[in-house]
């Protein structure tokens, strides 16, 4: 069994370091603290899919270091509540909101998405979650909770980067699970769970190509800055992340592991 690596905490705690910012910029073409498979084009489209306006109340499930939520508040003027299970992510996100002077519009909290969330029914006009639910147990309950929190007619957008598309070995699965929880599903399961939760599926879009492209860019951007990253995270962790990214690229480029973007409404 391979040793687990630190993929997320190191990214969140080192958010402000120039080396990590350079890696994100080279990977995505812009930098708001990303650690997901969301392309720049998709990140710009999500507000349109959610139909956001300055009057919208928004929930970000698994906000990470908060950069995307802060960007939404700055660009659109909507109110955003973000939550994240990782304490380093929440700390970084709240500091970022203060630095960007949007703490009156955005707040970040520490919660577990698999538990009952402390928000009233029909609280949000829009909810989004990018590449997070594949890490969360009890997905049926998470989707039902999302349906409870959405206002009638509200929109929910989420992505799942762990849809099985072909034969995958034990070693490849293990490498694809660097830390925390990972839940793989066959095609059609998310669609079934969406229906069972009471949500209406508007679109299921295959975005596997994003993973194949971004994983290669992310790997190569890190490799160029190998010495600086090893100084920050250690050689063993650096090499582990590189193996992870190379594995993601191989599985997605061969379409043995798929990613889908789902748009739903209440």
C-alpha cells in the first residue's frame, strides 16, 4: 500500500506563497487558489448556470481556500456562504475575504458536508460544489440536504471527477486516492441519486477533457519548480503528488476515469 500524501492542506496553508501561485496560474490561466479540475472556461460559466445576480444568496459546498467564492462576490455582488471540512482552508478563506474587502458579503465556516447542515430550509438561491461530493460519504443524504436548502426554482451545480469509465487496476485506484475519502461510481448513479433527492436534472455534461488537460499542466508546472516545492512540502510528498497527477492524466486521457458536470434545479 502506498503512503498517503498531503494534497489539500499544503495547498491551503501555502496559498499565498509565490511558487504555489505560479503553479496555479500556469495550470489554469488564472489564480484564485484552485485545487480542482475546473477549467477557466467552466469557472466563468458556473455563475451563468446558477443564474446569479447581485440579489442572489449562494452556498459553496467545499469552498477550499475561498478564492472562487470571493471572486463571485467581487464580480457579481452576491452573498456567499462557503464551508469546508479542512480547517486550514477555512482560515485561509476568511483571511482572503478580509484582504479583498468582501467580508461583508462572504463568510466561511467549518462543516462536514456529510452531516446535517445548520441552515434553514429554502435559504439559498443557488448552490455549487466543484469536485467535492466524490469525497463525501452518504451522497444521497447530501443531495437531499441540498434540495432542502434551495429555494423553489433555485439552481444547483456540482461536478464528479470519479465516474468509472473502464478497467482500472487496484494500484491505479490507490494512486488516485492520495488522502481522505474517495468514492467512485459507475455512470448513471449520480443521475439516479439526483432524481431520488427530489431535484430535477437539467444537464449532465462530460468534462473529462478538463481533467486530462489540467492534470498534465499541473504536473508540469510543479516539475518546473521542483526545488522550491520540495523545500515547502518535502521530497516524499512532492514525488507523491507528481505520481498522483500523472495517474490522473493517464486515466482521464484514456477515458477510463470520467468527470461530469451536473446542473439541477428545485
